[in-house]
C-alpha cells in the first residue's frame, strides 16, 4: 500500500482528498502542524507528496526544496495559482507535476498512479540492472543516477527520462515534441518554457560532474547529446 503525504492548509480539501484516495487503496497522511513538515515527511515514509503552494510560514516551493534534498519521491503541486511562472517555479524547485485548483479528483488519482508507476515500476530482483553508457558517462534510469569518471549525481524522475531519451539517440537530434511526450504523457498542456527548465537542470548536473556543454540546442528542432565532444 503506497503512502500519500498531503501538505495542504485547507483542512476540508485535505480531508476530501484523503477520503477519496483511501477508497482506492492508498494510505494517506495529512500534515497538521506546519512547523513540522519535514519531521512529518520523515515519519511518514511517503511514496508521493501532494503539496500546496500557499502555506503558513513557508510556501510550498520552500518545502519542496527541503524535501527534495532528502528524497527523490514524486512531488505533485496542487494550487489555485495557475500562472506559467508558478508552474516553472514548481519545477525549478524540484516538483514533478503541477495541478491547478479546482481539479477533478479522478485527474489527481490518474496523475498519482502515473507518477507512482514511473517512480516505483516493479523490476525482478534477479534482473540485471538497466543502464545506458557512452564513454565514461553512465545513466542508471531505475535509480535516477548518473555517473562520470567515478563521480555521481542524483536526478529527478523527469531528468532521468530526459537524459535517457538523449542517450538512446546520442549524436542525433531528439525533437522537443518527442521529449515532451515522453516526460508528460498525461499532460494536456505544458508551458513551452518547462522543457527548457529541465534542459538547464540536466546541463548543470552534467557540468558539475566535470562534463562540458554536451547537450546541444538545435534551433527549430530539438536537442542533441554529444558525449564524445567532451570526453577523451
């Protein structure tokens, strides 16, 4: 049974979400003390988080950063703020999805199931771990981790999907529409800047590992990964 942590200061909405999700087999925990958000998260062993933006004392972006420093579990923002910039900020601060209020509960349920499948897909323990490698760069998509020259960096789920798509077609252009479809299969509309945010984040993580700008922008088409460009 997966555990959903609900961080929402509207007590009635939090209760309705909890009741609805419980009917579909999820264990739910509602944060009641907003001075103990991190402590409640650690105690909950949550598999996924529903996180509001407007919260007492610190906003959801702050708590997303704090939780993301401890865990890679999916974080889905739920907010009445529907501007493109709010959605970009949610992604930049480590969120995986953004649902605007008012919403249909079945949409929330579908997104939760989708993110849980992607984050915790069942793999046989005897099955050899899947990895992609080019030169000294290795991607472990099931662990959301990249390794280069003995150094490692953790990825979010969507960053791993993005890098996997580029590695699978290394040296060739992957168009923006293909990347958007892979990363947001169940999303009807994504702000055009959203993909740029993830490209920037992946570039930074590659740079921090000692690789240069190996993700090239091909204007009017998409992106191309050239590992050999910056490897001996």
